[in-house]
C-alpha cells in the first residue's frame, strides 16, 4: 500500500476511536458495557466522617453521567445533575450552574434511561406514601435511579453551608446550624436521585435519596419530604456500580471504622 | 475516494476500534480509565446467603482482569485467576483450567500492576505475622490487590464441594462437610488476592482474602494460613471498584438484610 494511503487510513482509524490503544490493558472492553451503571465518587461514610474535599472535577464528573446528586468541596451546597447540567443549590437559596474546574467530595451520577415510566395519581400523597406505592415496582436487592416530575403542593428541602477547615463530622455540623431548611409551596419541578439496597451501606445511602429543583431552576435542595397530587415516575434499574476512591489526602487519614448508620439517618432527615 | 478504498478504510477502522459508537452514551470515555479498578461480579453477602449461581461466564470474566479469585456455579471449587488463566481448584484436589462457558456466582478480578514490590525475608513467618509486617505499607481506607510468591513451609487451604439446589447458607454448608481442608508442605507457589477496607463489608471481604496455587498447578485452594521463610510481595493499590449485580433470579429473592459479619469470619477461617 502506498505510504499516503496508509497514513490516511491510520488517521481515520485513530480519529474514529475513543480508546487510546496504548492505554488498554488485556482484553479491556469499551465503556459502553458500563453504560447502565451508577458512577460514584468517594463514599458516604467519608463525608459523614468529615472528608469535605475531593479531587474529581465537575468536568470529569459530567463524563460519568447526565443525572445525579452530590455536594461540592467545602460542603458548598447541594448538587443536582439535571439534563447534563451540574447545578449548585446553595444554603442561601441561590442556584448556579457550576464551572468545570470545581471539585466534589461525593457525587452519584448515571446516564439516565428509564426502564419503567408511569404517572402516580393522587389524592394528595407524601414522600412516605409514594415510597409505599412504589414498593411493588422495586426489589430490595437492586439499585435504581429515579426521577419524579410534576406539581408539588409542598417540598421540604435543605441545603448546606460551606465551611473552612478543620472540618467537623457532618452530623455535628448540620446539627449546629450548618444547614438551611426551605419549604417550597405550590411548585412544579423534578426530584432526582437513587434508591439503594442495604448492602451498599457505608458506600451509598440505603433507601431513597432525592434532590429537588423547580422548573425555573430557582429553588431546590436535598429532599426531606413532600406532598404531591400527581407525579410522573421514571425508574431506571441499574446493572451495577462503579466507585472511584477519593484521592484527596484527607481520605487516607480519616477514621472509616465507625458504624455511622445512625448518623446517616439523622443527616438524611429534617431535624 | 474509490468505493473499494472506502470499504477497506471502513473495515480497518471498525477492526481497530474497541468501542461501538452506537452504544456510547454522552461523553463516555474509554474503559482504560477503569484499568486500575477491581472488578467484582455479585457480592459476598449473596454467596453467604446461598446464591450459588450467577450469569457471568468465565469468557466475560477474563475481559475484566487477568488476576483474581472467586468460585463457580453450584460452588464447584475455588477459583484462582493467575496470568490470565482461570483455574478451578476442586474439593478433591483436582485442578483444571475452566472453559469459557462456565459461570460464576462471585468473582473479584483485576489487571494486576504492582505499585510496590519487595522481598519479605524470614526467619519463618506465618500469614498473621506477614499481615503485621505489611501493615506499614497499607492504608486501612484503601483497596489493594496482592501477590505473594515463593517457597512455603506449609500452606493450610480448603476447597468447597459442589452442591445441587436447594442451596443452604454458605456457613451452614461448610460447617456440615461442604469443604475439604488441605495442608501442603514444602511447596513453592503463589498467593493471589485482595485486601479490602471495612467499608466494603457486605460487598467485598474486609481484610485479606487469598487463594493459593503451587508452581506445578497441582495443589491449591482458599488460604487459611501459611508459614514461609521468604516471599516476594507485590502490592497493587486500586483506584476504585466496579460491582456488577448478579442477574440470576436467585439474587432478587434472597434475604440480604441480615448482618452476616460473623458468618463471614467463620467462613474465612479454618474450623
């Protein structure tokens, strides 16, 4: 084959590949095999223990999913990833789209693809009642991503306030005024999050974990509870999960031996 | 460009790509970003609870790592993945290379790349003494793959016997004669396995978990303990882990709510 043709073929070949062959080890397969996986950076117990910094940038996070939840370094607000945008819902109510260079100490994202969709009609139901009504659709040994859209009579939410080092434990910080509670009334918006089984404890948050944002992208936060009359429900059963270790030095020195189950319950609920 | 040339380029392009672009979602990246990750199929608590079948074939498992441990469907022996070969170490002492169509209910593999290598000299030390001596090289919040090679004065190991359905819980089965214990003396071989932090409990096996095989590939099993005088130690610090859910129907109906920490301790040790 003539050199110019070979070069052309080589260039086209390289250009159309997403994999740099020199980086591939063994029979490594394309990432597409993990397209139905939850990606998480760090673990919930590290955040509970006070590791409020991570090394993953928002740019990198966006390559792992277009849907999800988390927080930011220094605990600067609740994260919601909605339609591929990473939004910060701050303790003062402000909501901003986040720059690619910011970092997260904890995030859970996925490329959302609903397997089951339906409308859950009222009369008026609470978050707890929704959980009961969705139970027949869920298996307690599986992981799900869930999206709820519609009109809410009321959403109880919170956001966290940034804090400089040295960091306290999360439950202590929230109990001592590190969070702001919001009540949004007669609002239209989206709850985004995950439902995780008990066996993911310490790594993920067993049960439901939702963040809310309204349609105008003006109000939102971590969901404590809500009342709704009719919601579209989309459930994405997840094939597995990927955990990236937090490479920040704090992660290596923190005590992760403690059982933080009760702390997690306190942190997840309105106090 | 002439049609024949275009076809040639297209064929070469397809042949050299590991990614099918139609399967890629969003800004998905090549698998090489997960090249330093532990891959695991199913979770330890499912095996403890009696889920002795999985849907992952050995062919598929080999694409996830060239190094690792696990077991086979129906609990037919201990698995060791050494230099890319998947070997079955049966309860009757037989060791065979496993066909690609066989399946596993639980396996942990990685493409092994040592970050730290050294020789641990005697005098004669036990597995427990080795753990003490390696402690300064390890962080209790990190995951490691580990390979130990050399001459062993003694290795205490076991393998499990296959069992038909209905499956008992693992601890009950092993206590009632479901395992064979071996003592190998004056042998030369390799221990392969992982060191996992406490926070991976229920999913992985906290602490050390090693399988042994001798250089002649004639003796091996799950390691209870050993005595050695000098071993080469290779440690591979792992950046994260990927968990694939077991898609076998048994996984969806088993009780994974129970705390099986004590059962795991019993199962891991010589009885």
